[in-house]
């Protein structure tokens, strides 16, 4: 473009000195014609003085060509320059006074699915911005136009440089960033954006960081999950692990107790194949299965049993050695040996999750499994729920309409949509769990605590795990939840009376350990430990806590005490150790022991607080699900809790 401008302005005097621009161009054409065709006698009035040297003739030809084409190139350059400037002006104008802005770091199939679902929603004052593309799919372009959604495409890469980021007023609109690249730069870009807008919000009153949301899509093979877990953030930076999100959605929509009969006390989960999806399923199911009246058993069948065990031991050192009912069996899941293993070890299965990578093979195997369980010993009632991993949307839709009663999961449109990306149900409940931990008693306090919910990704994931388990806790108590569509606060009197009865029995009991509330408290602690162990966290002894606190307190988690960050005894993020991974009754004892040991260094390391009482989660279940204050702060839904009848069960 520089050469275009240079050529145009360098020869501009030639056009204006003796001739009009048109005459100058005609002159150049004639001169060029006369140099190349020596015998021409035309246009004598424009005859140039031509030297007989060859090089001079070449120079004249070049000069004439530049004179002819420079105006064309110059006009083209000016047009392109003005077009870019106009697009920037248009971009700033389009996103002005918008209600929602969706910004995608790249344009791919995942971005398409999210945007297509957005077109089905309320489209009033919405803008969609794509980076790393100058043209979008014609069909998507038509849908956006039909729904009157403005969209902008930028060929440049999304980055924190000011000239590469759109301008908006986040005090009046919500902005959603989606970092969807396939490489390993997603986490780094998300953290740069978070830092940039956090600093910007401190300087500009027109920006509200609570209205800026950054969603980073992680790839287990490319992203160091523990790295982002330990980084403190001050705004909504959400890391999405697609496999985990798929598993949570499956276990929330089709719970593990879907096929449990009233007289059955055990959940028996069978996982076929062992990959990232299966690992997430193992972790989530183990947490959900820590109940009072029901126990869970997990069987895993994979082709290489030894590798699966060693990999699990490496990533989660205490998971397989903590008394959980987890069993590995070896068999090729696409051979007849699979059915022999099932017949010998897994005939009590109530839920099957087929996690293979190939859609066709998975469908064929799930049909054979259904036939096997229905016809085994002519028992046509023994039919576990079968969830089949399907990766193609079209295949999943066909399977849902079939008569085989198979439940597809794992396909993109389940999670790459408005509900899961913008307003996920589990996330709203997880925020309310966080508000209970923070003892928020009003909508104002809950909003103040919302920033702390996004502070560490590790805490957010823990809250999500707790939110998923709520449905299972209620089922274990004999209750079920459903979305409340009425006005005001839902009537959960039966459940409130049940909780009040638990508290009353506990308060009047001679032996606390014999009360139902104590049992639920223990179960919640077991769930928390199962989650921590599945994340690779191990138990920390009192002696270890004392040595670390004295020799290298920087390894401990930092706690804000009166505005000063001090080490928190008993929890090390970098070493993946936690002192509360122990029996429920030992927590207070261990807390007192470590406080006695570090009594001489209290000025450097504060005394350890009494561990959060797990009973608050049980007692506050109704508040978590239905409290108007929490609903307002989390933007979530309300639920009605009803007693399960024998017919329903």
C-alpha cells in the first residue's frame, strides 16, 4: 500500500503541470506506443525526445507504465484505506448502546453452533464479532441478517493491543469473550484479556468488570490445568473443559439413580473404555455417590487395565487406595470377551456409560448390551440405563428418535449453546453454594461475594462439583427437585419441615453420631474428599503442616487477615496437600493440634480457623435452591422440592 501511495503522489505534478490528468495519461500512452512502435507518426504534438540508447528506451517505458498505472493503484490504495477506517468506525458505532456483545477469538464449528443458538433467543440489540476471518458461512450470515443481529468480521488476531479490541461501554451492556482456538494459547490469551480489562476497569468508570465474561476452552493435552487453578483473577474468567461439562450435563439430566428401584440400595456404574471422558465420569460419579442411604460401585472395563490403573495412580495418588468401590477389568470392549467379563462381575449394573471414540462402534455395542441385559436368564426387566457417547450431532438426533431407548451424550450441540455457555444451570447453583460458604444473608452481600467466586478456578470447580451433587443428596433424602415456574418464592414446606426435624433431633440427641443430620454431614465431607482426591490432592499430616509452616510458609495457601496476606496452615496448593482429608471426627482434633504446635509463631502464621461446618450445606439446601436473594445475585432459576412417592421412585 505504501508503494501505491508513493507512486501516485510522486507523479502527481506530472498530471497537473502542463496537462489535465486525462491529457497526461493520453500523453503517456502515446509515448509508450511510439517507443515500442518506431514507425508511428501519430500524435506529433506529443512526440518526446527519444535517445537512441537501449537503456534510455527501457527507462522511458518504465516511466510511462508508472504514469499510467499509478493513478489506478493510488485510487485502490485510498479505497482500501478508507474501507478499513470505515469498518473501525462502523464497529465502534454498531457496538454502541448494545445490550449484549459476543466476541469470538476465531471462527470455527464451535463458534457457529453457539451463534446459531443465539439467533433463536432474544435478539434485541445484540452484536456478534468474529476474529481471524473475513467471511462467515453464507447460511449463518443469512440467519444473522434474518434475526437482525449485526455482526462484524475481523481478519486480525484477537489480542490485548488497543487497536485490536472493540470499544464498548460495559456499564450498559454485557460482553462475552469466547476463546475457541485449537492451539495451546487459549489459557494465556484468556489471562491477558482478564488482566487488561481488570486494569482498564480500575481507570474507567464506563467499564463494569461484572459485565465482562471471558470463557476459555481448554484442551487437556495442551493446557496446564493446575497453572490456571493457582492464578488469582478478579473477574469472570471461566475455563471450560468440554469433557467435564459433557459429563456434568449427563449426570444432571440423566442422574445415576434413573433406573434405581425402591428396594435397591446400591448404584452400580459400568464405564466402558478409559479416556478423558471416562476419567471425568469416574470423578463426578464418585462424588455424587457419597450418600447416606445408598452406596456406589464403579466398574471400569478397558483394553489395557494396567495402564489405566497406573495412570490413575500417577494423577490421583490416593483415589484407588481410599476404600472406594472402584474396580478395573481388562477386555476389548468390541469383542465377545466383554460380555464374559460383564457376566462374571457386573450383572448388578444399574447405569452404563459407553465412552468409546467411534460413533458407529458405540451404537452397535450399546444395542448389543441392551439385548444382553434384557435376555440374560430370560429376565426381560433387568435393563440398566445406557448412555452412549456420540460426537456427531446428526447421529445423536437419529439415536434419540429410535426405539432403543439409548441416551446419547458428548455431542457438540449439547454444550456449545446459549444455555451452557451464557447461562448454565449448574453454574448458577454453584454461585449460591459459594454464597452459603461466604455467609451472604442478602442480595447485596451475595453480589459483593460474586467477585470472590471467580477468584480462583480451583474453588469454582469445587463449587460446581457440590452443585451437581445436590440433586443426589435430595434423592437420598427422599425428595426431588424441579424447576419452579410460578410467581414469588416456591413453597418447599415439606422439605423445610424435614430439615427442621433433622436439626431438632440433633439438638436433643444424647449421642450426636446417631442422628440423621450427622450422617448427612459426614456424607458431605466424604463427597468433598472424593472430589479433592480425584483432583490429585493428598492428605497432609499435622507434622507435615507444622514443618511446612516453619520452614517454607510460602508453600501454604495465603489467607487475607485484616488486609494482610498470611499463610493458611494445613493447605498447600502447589504441593497438592490438605489437612482436612481425614475422618470427619478428626478435623477439629487436628485443627487444635496444629494450633498448639504453631502457638510460638502466631504473629507470622495465624491460628487455623475451625473448618467450615459441612452441616451448613445440608441445612441451607432450600436457601441455595430457592432463596430470592441468591436467585437475584446468581441470575439463576428457582426450584420446588417435593417428596418422592413410591410410584415415582
